[in-house]
C-alpha cells in the first residue's frame, strides 16, 4: 500500500494539536512541525510540499543543498532547519542554505558560524544542542557546561541563541531528558525547545516543546545507505 503523505501529515498535526491542548489548555500555541526529510526520495518530498508542509529538517549540508537548492525559487516560504552535526568547514554552506541552525555545540563552531553570518549578512536563529545523556558517541554540549556556553555564544560571538535542542538516549525514558532541557532553557531565559521525534513527540509537547522533529511518522521508513 502506497504511503499517503497527506494522511500522515493530517494525523501528526491532529496529534500535535491534541497534545498541545492537553498540556496548555485553550490558550496553547501548537509546536512547529519540522518534517525530517533526510534520505527521503523526491516523490515523498514533493508530496509533503503539495500537502502544504514548509518546515523541514536536514542532517547533512551537501544532501540538503542537492535537495533544496533548486526548490528555494519555487517555495519562498520554505524554512530549513539544520538538525545534524555540523563540521566547521561546512559552516559557510550551512549559513547560506539554512534558516535555523539547531546544532551549535562547541566554541569553534560558534565562532565559525558567527564569522560566516557576519560575512554573508545573515543573522540566523540558533539552538544549542545539549547531550542530555552524556553519550560519548553523540554530539552536543554537556549539561554541566550549558550555562557557560550559552553566555559565550551570546556575549563573545553575538549569536542569536533562541533555544535548546536534544536527542534523548534511545534506551532511556525521554521524559527525564525533556524535563532537564526545559529547566536549562528556563534558567537561561530561552523560549524555544526543539525536542521530540516520531516516537515521543507527544510526550515532548507535555514538557514544553516548541518544535518537534518528525520523520518516519510522516514519510515512512528512510532509504538507508546501502539498501
């Protein structure tokens, strides 16, 4: 049976609205749905665009450039979030292509992004990625270092830090990580929380997520390399 991107988007949006209502009541503002489009084929991307989705998340700069570079002229309301680890030598390309950078996680990268934004005349909103589970294989600033790093990004590099992002460990209850991220954001006067994916975005909304990154619930399984 063919995947219906339209139906999947309708279901996800309804779930987001319901979770937002339960968490915040009648005065809620539903979180932004960031459709994670990495490694998805063109027909699914086109179907999501036809269904009205305009906010997308990508992990790799080169892949995103190939996918979205030519579509910029077609969709002037397109908003691209970088949600995967960024090498410093790709900072210039990232600043040129993306509208939001969610993966600021080390001083060298913060410095390079600031320099590229100055050079290109683009001041992009940024999130600091936090490695809430202190996983050695995962990108992100450690929780103990968040406060100092936020101050450095703001004061030394004048980055527009608007929020925090996390990816909880797959083998742990995500709620504790969402709660931790919320507390760190509150402490640093940050309004935005990028947290929650296909399997746990409703729970993330209960903890105050302002954007959720959803891939498989919209697009189905990804095309994995080598398959």
